[in-house]
C-alpha cells in the first residue's frame, strides 16, 4: 500500500481507539494513539483540497489574536491556520483568523466573534474560551486557549437556558478534527448535552 494511503487512514485508527488510550506530547508532537500533529495536518489538508478556502494566515495574524485573548493559541489550531487555510474547516466551517472577505458566519473573523461574546453583559464567556465555529441556530463550537491541546466547548442556548448554554465537550481539538473527518459531529445538538439538560429546572 502506498505510504500516502497509510497516512490518510491514520486518523480513522485514532477514532477507533481514542476512548482507550490517553493523549501524550512527545518531542513537541501531540500523539493520540500514535498519530502526530504532522499526520493530522496532512489528513486535514488532503480532506479540504480543491475547496478554494482562504490561503493560510500569517504568524503576525496569530500573534495579534493571541494579544487580544491574552493566551497562546493551541499549537494544533495554530498549525491549521498557518499550514492549511485561514478558516473553513469543520462541518460548519471555522471562522477565519482575519477578515479574508469570505465569511463563514455573520462574524467576519475570530476577533469579531470573541469581542461579541465578551460584550454580553449577562452571559460573557470565561476569558480564554474562543468562539471557533458557528453551527447555526445560535449554536457554536468553541476552543479553550488556556489548554495546550485546545479543549473544545459547546454553546447551545436552545437546550434549556442561557445559564447552561456553555459546556465542555471533554475532547481536544485533535479528536474534534478527527470526528469531523469521519462525519461523527452531529449537525444539531449533541445528544449527551440534550440528556444532561433535562436536569435543568427550566427544561
């Protein structure tokens, strides 16, 4: 089998085993069941080839946004923006790091989305949690810049109430990207969040 085909299958191997083995970082590479950041970047780049997504962002773009958030961008997310494309990944298409002229939401870029969420006087996001992808119907996928592996969060005010709209997905960016590559991310509410929301008095 050609080596390129083997690399393309690696993320699928991780999906099958991700509940059995923890992730570790070795030699600067994130390893989840033997799959490195390099291999995941390659798999994502192959997956979106030909989609005419915005060209990769610049290092200066990353630094500017990190100053706004006051936390470093998770390394794998940084590589996606610098080595793959400036937005457009995932089932709902991640926001661009800067305004490229092609919007994947009603917000032009991450900075606009981050400021809009932070400006909510009643339900502001915790510092360091960044809106990453507009899922539609007021639902968002977010990423935690306070964590090196980019822990993913969900915002869904439709489940029960705004008080419980935000919740961690308890998976790093690498797992989330792998779920996307294999069509495992729900288009609507996450089923496990629907179940937990029934404990809310406002449900």
